[in-house]
């Protein structure tokens, strides 16, 4: 790992040419430099989740840390999902600068940043979450090449982090491609997710998670993918008979700031943002780790809503890996040369952490 660094956290990365000395992001409404009566910066932080779920709890801790490190100069309001529209509506508000901070998932960002669909490729990131987090922290492909694509869209990624390994739930069992024949899978907005499930023989349909419980209950869709904490917290297991420990992907969350607002921050405030983001890496990791473990037990012990939990065998995983592999070529061809370079680099970055040749 010697030649890889936490690139987003390098002070040089944070130094933006001509950083304005004026405060921004609602500070004027808050009184700006008003003699110390209130915060200089008042920021809104949107999340795609609700209290008790990883993104929301992460954002609350992030807000507290920013406030503490800035001695009260920064105050952050965290918004749970639901109040500000769909995940895509929220993203548009972040891009337009209507809100300053947000956690945005690649699956929803992919309408703007097509290359972010790289995180929809199955069996690319390792199922070991510590390794996945190490890759997300240090990968050049992620933190330089892909981050640049977000910046081009007015979004400044501050860190990429995992919310845990993703698992499948279904109204029927999911252990082989045969089980996926004609299966209607709910996905996020990324077209590559549709391709990934198409490779198994399934049909995929994008849906906001707000509508997912009802969609599963009424049979509008047959199944979905998510980390375990989310499956339990959103009660999807109540309306699904099967959960497969497939570890086919990791749920990548991206802590993001509006790029113009970020760029205009004075250096000391940028530094505080980066220090906070850095400290949050371990806090976020532990949060998802504990919740995913605890919620698996809850699903297994829920007698009122029994769910058959099945872990794929190595042979079963191999079948899905073989089917998923050509989707990488589809990504390379469909998304163009730069996207292909990002994937090539990411494969190298992954191999460097796992020690396994891609
Ligand atoms: O499945 C979804 O759409 C939701 N899943 C997670 C883990 N977070 C937010 C996201 O919108």
C-alpha cells in the first residue's frame, strides 16, 4: 500500500486556488461575522436514511464534530430522508447549492456521474468490509479519477465509505441464476444495476426505497438488495420470505459537499471539514459493522416474521461471479475510455489490498 495515499485528505488536495475569504453557505442569514453572536456557517446536511440508520447517525456525528472542531463557527442541520423529496431530488438540491452537505449513493448519482456506476458491478469489491474500506480510503481510481468526475458535476466528494455488504431478499429463494429467471428485482436508478441483474436472467426496475416496502408487499417487485441493517430497519424482511447472504457488493456511501461552496471556503474551514471527514472514517465503519451484526440477529430471531436466511456456498458464488464478470466489459464499452481507465485502475487498487490478481 506504500504508493497509495489517502488522497482526498492530503492538505494539497484541500488547497483550492484563490479560496475566497468570505464565509458562505447560509452564514449571512446566520449573521456572518456578527461579533460572535451566532455561527458563521449554517449548513444543511441531507441524508438518504432515517434516524437509527447508518447515514443519518453518521451525519449527526459529523455535524457534532464540525461544530466542536470549529468552536461553534459551523452549525449543521441534519435532514432525514423524506422531507426534501426523492433521493434524486435531494441530489439536485445539493448540486444547485440549496443544501451544502449530503450523503449520496452512487446508484442515484449515476444519472449525473455515469462513471459512479462502477459501484454497481457485482463481485468487484471484496466481501471483507475492512478491505473494502481500505480500498475506498486509498484507491487512486476512486479518490482521484472518479472524484474528478463528481467535481465536473458541481459535487465535491469528501469520502467514499461502506455501509456494509449487500444481501438479497426475495419472495422466493435466490441461490442460482435459475432462481433469478423472470425475477423482478428492485434497484436504484443506475442502468448498470439493471445490466448486472440482467446477467443473472432477472428483470430490474428502479424504485425509491420509500415505495419499496409497499412494492414488495403487493408483489410489484419480487426482491431487493441492501445491507442487513437497512433490510431490518426498513422492515423489508417482514414482507420477504428469504434472505440470501450473497455479499455480491458493498453499499458505498459518498460524503459530498456542493463544489462551489466548498471551493469558496477559507483554508482553515476546509481543513476542519477534512479533519472531520477523516475522523469519521472509523466512526462510520464501526457504526455499520455493529448495526449489520445486530440486525442480522434480529432478523433471525423474529418469529412473527420468519425469514429463511441462507448463505451462498463457494460454488454458488462462483456461478454468480462468472455471470457478473462480462458486465465489467459492458461498463468499459458503454461508458467510454475514461470510465474504462477508472475500472482498470480500480482493479489494480483492489488487487493491491486483497493480494489477489483480478
Ligand atoms: O436501497 C436504497 O435505496 C437505500 N439503501 C440504503 C442502504 N441507504 C439509502 C438508500 O436510498
